[in-house]
C-alpha cells in the first residue's frame, strides 16, 4: 500500500461559526484506492498557504510511502530543512497528514484507530461545551449584554447546557487578550470573573464542573490575584493563566492555587509538553490533535502525563475531523479526563462531513467503524470555499489599559 494523491480543502465554517472562521481539510488516497482524511489546525498564515504547505510536505516526504510508516514519515517532516524543533506551522501540516494516514491504516485493518493505539479503555467520553450566546452569535454586539460579559446570561446558558446533559461548562470572562500579554487584570476583570463563577455555581450547583478559561492573558502575579478570586467556587481548572512560552512561570501559578492548571492548546510535540510536565506547570494537558503532531505524538504525550499523575483533555477549536481524532485518542488513553465538544456535535458545525458524532446526554460514544469515523462532504466543501482575509482566530493588536 502506497500513498498516491493529496487533495486539500479550505472551507468556510457556516454561521454561527462555532469552532472558527474556516477549516483546513485534506484527503490522501493510496494507489489501491483507500482514502484517509485529516485536518490542519493552523492560524498563523492564510489558510490557502497552509493548504499549499500540505501539498509540498506530502510531495517531499509522503508520496509513494507506506502510510503505516508513521514514525519514519513524522521524522522526515520534523527534521526537514535542518529544523528538528517544535514549529507550530510545520506541526499543524504534519498533524493533518499523519491523521489521514491513521484513517487509511484503520480502514485497511477494518478497525477503529483507537484499537490500533492500545484499544478501547473508555466506553463513553465525558464532554463539555463552551457557553455560547442563545441566538448563536460568536461575536455579539459588545455594547449589548451577552453571555461573554453578563454573569446572569452566562448562568442561564450554563443551566441550559446542564439541562441538555452536560456535566461541565467552560467560560472565559477575564477580559480582552492581546499580542502584548501578559498583563495585570483590571479590577473590573477580577470582579466580573468572580461574579461569573458565583452566578454559574448558584445556577448549576453540584450538577456540573466549571472550567475557567483564559487565553494566557496575565502576568504571574496577575494570575495569582485572579486565582484567589475564583478559588472559593471550586473550578475544575484554571486554563492557560499566563502566556505559554515559559513553563516555569505557569508552574509558579500552579503552586500558588488549589485550582488545577490546564494548558497546551498552543503547544506542539512531546518536547513542549515534556517541559510543561517537568516544571509542574499543568496537571491537565489540552493537546489539539490538529496541531500537536498527530495521533501517535498525542499518545506519547498521554503516556508521559501518566508518569506525573497528569490527565488529558483534548482541545477543540477547529473542525469535525480534529474532533474525530480527539475522540480516538481519548478512547484509548487511561488518563483521559474530559473532551471538548462544539455543542452537541450537530447543526451547521457538522456540515463539512457526511457522518455523525454520537453525543448522548453529556457523553460522546466512540465510533466502531474503521478509521477515524468521519468522511468529508464533497458537495458542501465545493459550495463553501473560504474567501475571507481574516485568520481563524485573532488577538487584539492593542494593549489592555485600565
């Protein structure tokens, strides 16, 4: 079996655009006609450039190769051009290609991918959702009270999610995040954050965990101030409290608070996650399968995490192919904690695939079909190319001022 062809697709995510403005998919085909799908999670460059990079990497390192040779293909790409270090763009491209190879391998073996990475550990996967506005807007009018700024509306959304079956909800009320972070939280940010935790805890009681998100916004001292304000409400985690560059800084926050620190959505490869674990910076690792280096790399990271009593909570702010890969790695990882979902995996978000993700009363049920368990919807991809100039996710270019 040899890899023969690559196709790439940059597709606009339809409103309300939960999961990002666009998705970057690829499909590999072998000479014997088996196909595998992958997804690149990369917001550094325009998506068409990322798709072109995937074609280049495939042509240089994958074409004509046996897709079973994951380690060999991974090393060729990781070390290309005398780099051999974590590079978020290279690893995004490699993740998508590696993911597609596993899809092919699973289909050839007539087994789900998780059966080839240790086998099923979990029969169902606990999931959580981000709190979105009731009418579905991702970017509501900032001058109108909304779920991102109003504790009462957030509490109402949290209760609605719990009534759906979710046993955990995530929210990030800590104010703006910029390319100049970390910064000190403003008093209004501290007050709002505490109010969110208080109102949501009052609304859901002990029916659900609260996942407090930030985007690496704060200095170490600022993160400590915020942790002290929310600690009484017992969040399950405090997400990425400081920028991701220096694990020692994050470790100082982790030692300060009883709230578990979660991190990793912006990291790639086992090397960056090893530094996180060695420093004691996080006890919950949020690798994104479309960025971290693929499924085998994620499995290695999960194994390293076991040695430090750390758990994994795969991150998802991209499309349904990464969601499917996250499900595979969660299913076969003993130290899996919780899975990020985009709502209940239905509606416009799933338009780019012809298959479904089975979500039942707060849990994802692992698929039993061969491969990753998803197939691309070619008609939808052709009808919805992304033509915008904005990146998948962007930070403010202006610093936060009191």
